[in-house]
């Protein structure tokens, strides 16, 4: 399965997460210097409940992407449709 890569604004990435990320999908969120890998449990309009599988942090965590959208650097999303990587462009 080939990765689908796209440069996008943080607003586009935020909208993508709200509309496309579903329970059971795998996700890797890069928020500033923090990387959060895991499986989506719920997506309540941008408030993600993730079963985190990090090296130092494991377990269920909630992340409100609505509050953190300005820190979005990249999202890697794996679903039945494929793997999608969206990297934030610098708007400055």
C-alpha cells in the first residue's frame, strides 16, 4: 500500500482529522515536539480518544485537536482506505 503525502495548512489538517479519522484507525500525531502514536477509540468532532502506544507513554489518552491545532506539524493516518500523511506548511 502506497503512502499518500500532502503538504497542507494546519486548518486543512485539522479539518481532515475531524472528517476522516474514525475509530479503529491508526494515527501518528506530531504536535510541536511531541509525537503521539496510537489507535483511535473515538473522534468527537476533533476531541480524540487514543489508545497510545508510545515508548514512554502507553494507555488511553484524550487529545483536543481543536485546542492544539496551531501545534500540528504532521499527521500520519492509516485506515482501510490507505495511509495518508499530511505535513503542515509554514504560513509565514
